[in-house]
């Protein structure tokens, strides 16, 4: 699917050309597709890490709440 031209900075163009010159890729499109797949994988990993952090934070708040409930119960019994 062709959506038009993509403008690359000279540095990015050099990276694409290096990928082709190395023989790892035959075309600029292959280099860019590989780069976009890598970016997508990185974003998925970051999202999983963010969600894992949220779960860990949720566990901390749950523990604090449980401890406060237990403390309250002890105070009410005494």
C-alpha cells in the first residue's frame, strides 16, 4: 500500500542506506518496516511494564488499606 512520500532526515537516510548496503535489507521499505516493527515491540514492552507498575502500586495501596482495617479492628476490641 503506497501512501505517498516519506521525508527522511539525512541521519535517518544514512541509517536506511547502511541497512541496504550491509545486505540485511534489499529496499528502504524493508528497513522502515523492520524499524516500525521494532518500535511497536518496544511500545508493547513499555505498556506491559507500565501496567505491571500499576498493579504493584495497587498491591501497595491494598496492603495499606488491609493494615488500616486490621489496626482499626484491634483498636475497637481494646
